[in-house]
C-alpha cells in the first residue's frame, strides 16, 4: 500500500513520529475523500526498519485506512491525528507534522526541508 496523491488531491495534513533509536516510524495523511467530498480519507502506516532503503526495501509496514463520517471538519481530523500522535508518543517520541490545507504543490513547498518526507513522482503520459 502507499499514499497516492495527485494534482486534484486536497491535503489536510501529514503527521510523522519516529523512534530515534530504532528509526521505526509512523506516518499518517488526511485528504478530502475524492469519492465523497463531505468526508475525509486517512492513511496511517507504521514502518519497522530492516535496512537502509526507503523504497522497495525489506522494511515491515503495517497500514490502516479509514473514511470519516460526513459532518466532520478539517479541524476535527487535525485534532484526531494530534491525539493519535500523542497516544503513540511513548514509543515514537520525535513528532512532526505538516498542516497543508491545500494541494500537492503546497505540500511539496512545505515539505522541502523535512528529512522524513520521501516522495516518488510519476508522470503519466
């Protein structure tokens, strides 16, 4: 599984937490659901580091996804992710986030100095 974003994605934010000793980490992303704009879609992933490859390595990953109910706001989802990040803080004390509230280009500008943010780009002809 992977988090896939495109030029039509409305990204609320991305949250990241890590363990400085093991380099294991958690990443979560919330977007407006393209299938129902009254809801939000969230991906959440724990990564258990087994090597030094960021992509296509031997790392173990555990993924979860959910769709919010209608009626929740961006603020509700931001608070939910903040709470989730606090819940895992004992095992993943290094915390960061990017609140985007915009598109992919805005995310890329905001993420340029984040050493934990790794993106692959694909151009479809």
